[in-house]
């Protein structure tokens, strides 16, 4: 999907393709409407063999 030039600066929810005024409003939308997806990815742990860079 190609966004018009006027909307390129606005954050977009890639789960439902809606655009928002700010990142905070997008976060609130995702936590309310896509709660199962957000909760699943918050609980992720590093996979075996992942390397942490300090």
C-alpha cells in the first residue's frame, strides 16, 4: 500500500493499516484493538543461542 505524501509523517498500524496523529495514539490503539498480538510479543524471551551485545 502506498501512502499519499501528506500521510508519510504519520505513524501507521501495520496490523490494520490505519494512520494516527502520534505514536502514543497508535500504541493505545494497538493495546486496545490488537491486545492478543501485543501481549504475545511482550512475553517473548530470547531464543536459545541469541547473543546480547552490551
